[in-house]
C-alpha cells in the first residue's frame, strides 16, 4: 500500500505529464497546474519535516545521538 507521501508525489508526476501532453495551455490553465504542484510540494515538505521530527524524538527517547542529521 502506498503511503501519503508517495501518493502526493505520484499526483505531482501526473500533473507534470498533463502539462507536457497539452500543447496549447493558456496562462490560466498553466497557473492552475502550477498552483496544484505548489500545494502538493508544500504537503510533501510538511510530511518530510514531520517524519524527521518523529525520528529525532524516537532517537532522543532511546538515548541515541542525532548529530548525523
């Protein structure tokens, strides 16, 4: 089963492919696709930050060093 981050990345790929396949995008449609990509990118970034924070908290709890991050 795909996790949320993978789904969002797949959605981003699909949007990028839509943009490539459509030869005559007007500015409004291009802006709409870019907005969708920006929102998904922000969500993926938030997921990454949350995952890193969770890993760091687990390592601290277990007394492990996090200096490699």
